[in-house]
C-alpha cells in the first residue's frame, strides 16, 4: 500500500488554488549556431526550420503536463543563441528580417515569447553587434513575441559606456516607435551586467555560447505562497524563524519546478537544464513580492527596512531552493518589477516607493530596475546614467543587474502606462533631472574593478 | 510504478451517493483504487483517493475528463493529479 498524507494534498491544492503557485515558464534553450550562412535568407530559413522542428511539441506537452499535475504553466518560451552572432556572417546585414523570422517561428509553435535578439558587448561591439543594436527599435516594434537583451557590463570587463549610450538611444527609439502602446517595445528590451546564459525569464533569456545544443529550463514562481506562509507565522516570530519559513516554502516551490522540468525534458527527449528559482510576481491579487514585505511587518514597500527585508527574502529563497534541484541557474531570487506586481504598483502610485529606493533594492534583489515607467521626455543622457548606475551595482557586487525601463511617450509623472497581461501597468515615476551629460558623453569604458580590498 | 499513481480529491456539500458515483466511474475506466480517506472540513465533505491507472487502457486525460463529468453532475470540486507532485513537494 502506498502512503499518502491528506495534509500534504490539501496544502498543495491551497498553494495552487489560493496562493497562485504556478510554473511561470518552460523555456526551450536552443542553439542556432548551425544556422550561420552568408545569405541572410538562407539563415532565416535555417532558423525557422530548426525552431519549428525542435519546439514543435513544446506547447502541447506543456498543456499535457499542466493537466496531469493541475498546476498552471503560464508561459512557454524559446531562448536562442544571440542573434548578433548568427547574422554576422551575412554579406548584407538584415537583423530586422531575422527578428521577423523568429517571431513567425514563435507564432508557428505557439509559444508566448522568444528571446535571444541579443548581443554581448561588455568590452566592445563587433560589426554585427552594432548592426543588431541599431536594428532593435524596428525589430521590436515590428514583432510581437521577440525579446531583446544586451549585456553591456561584467565584473571582469567593466562597463562599456559607449554601449550604454547606444542603449539609452535604442530604448528611447523603441518606446517612440510603439508610442500608441505606451512604449511597449521597450518592455521587451533589457540591458544587463553579468547576464546569465541559461536564464528562462524574459526579456533577458538567450542561449549562451557555453550551453548545449538544446535544453529545457524552468522558471518557477510563487510570491503568493511565500506571503501566505509568512502571514501564518506568529507576529513575534524572530528573523531566523522568518528566514526558515521562507526557505521551506522555496523548497516546495522549487521541487515542483524540478518535477515539471524533468517531465517536460523527458517528453521532448532533450536534456533538462536548470530551475530558475525566482519569485516572479504577477499583477494578480496576492501574487506580489511587495505583499511579502507587508506580511513581514513593513507598512508598505519602500519603507526603511525594505532593502533588509528583500535581502533576507532573496537569500532564503536561494538557500531553500538550491536543495530542491540538482541544477539551479538563471537569475534565481526575488524579482521586483514595478508594473507586474499589484502592490508595487500601488506603492509607487502612493509615492511610498521611489526610483531611488528601487535602485537601492536592486543591490540585494535578483535582477534590477525592472518594468519602471519614466516620463517620455527624459533625456537620453539621463537614461544612460540610470543604466550606468545599475551596471555599476552589478559590476562591483559581482551579481546580475539589469535595466528594463520604459520612457513612456507623451506621458508625465503620475500618469499611468498600461500594457496588460503579465506586463501589467505602472505609474510614470519621477527621475532626477540634474544633468549628467558631460559625464556620460565621455564614453569609453569604466575599467573592471579590483577584486580585493573589499569594502 | 509511482508514475501511474494518481490522487483524486473531491470536495463539496455532503449528499447521498458521492463515493458510489466516483468509484463506479473509476471502475468503468479500469482504474484500481488503492486507498480512500474521507473527512468533513468546515462543513464540507472531502474525499481523497489514491489510485493506479497503470492497467487502464484509457489515457490520464480520458480518465480525468470522465471524472470531471461526474464531479459536475454532483456539483462538487474535483482535482485529479499525478501523485508525484505531492511526493516531491513534501519530502526531502
């Protein structure tokens, strides 16, 4: 006779039904390095054929597994080799065409997003990298499912300030080209420091050069589950008990991700890659990282103490999750995207959560300045300064940081930008208007930091 | 085989014939019942059932869809899940 515990069954069903436990994404990581050719049309044909061959059953199998375990798999995604490399050998560059091919292939296999319209330029651009960067605004505004990421800094190489300046311009242009949708294209674009090569989350997913031919990576979610567990704790429980509760909850969330990932990989007959054990909020009520802060005892996200609370949360999630999976990777930690988290939106609207506090929080969270809307008339130099600051935090602290910021065309501080779905909505936040023009226009590279004499 | 074990959780207002209807459906789909537990929680009847679908000629989906029909007729909430999710989540 097999043993089964009714308490475990009730707890699991509660986590799914009441606390929004879900698998945020199953992401097929796919190398496109064998699609390189001198003729861009041939490259496009090879890319389309390869994606539609490997990902043919991704969506169907995900639906089957979702039904078998009654756990929602919210998104199916594909991450490919940085396209800057794949299109670089063409006699005539046409990266916008390749973006359209990616979009068409993603549509054909019924996935939600395809990432990898990317370049790694922390030390400088090749000709192909530069052509890709320049094509991003048009590529993202002409496609629906394509996501783009550009790594402009690492702890070992420093910050490529020339690329930062270019990206500020690219972000602005992307937003302007999709002005009718509150600058949606910029929401599909992210700048990174220390980007991971196996991240399943968008907009930053791509297949790094050291990755295998293909693999299945999983991104779990579950801020609502952590919030519920913290709320259940005695109000006088000390920090150790709080951290332990989060660790145990993260373990449960991650084992579920590992199970679903392995089943998916087995069905697709490809290797299982990593579980990214991130707490990714959604705009759904209760599925909020800011909600966890409140459950911990802060009046709202943004109160003094928020950074400490986030640091503990981020660390406890990793400690609990790492035990639950054979391979943890990607971004792994707590995300703080403003527009995608109902209570962060509310905190930003009320002025409880400011841009500067968000920047401080990014020094201890898993990623960075994420889904933050700023006025459409913000100068490019200010955007470059925002990126440079965030990259500096990542570079010095040897962590991944990112900037996904949307200068919403024709909108001013306090107005709302609305994207819908997982991307949610957000108030336009105030940025510091002091000029940094002479600083950022120096261009060049900020040298890599010393890795001793830590302080 | 652990992969063929399922947990069926049925909940709702108590009435005559709930267990009979569900077990008859499971028999129809050639599903072997290994254990049943039931309880009353907050005035609701809740039944947990461990079964093995390994010897059934029907697929998981066909069985789940068939059971869902019964639950709809009974106006009760039904969850049918592979057992592994509970094993993985609650054991180290």
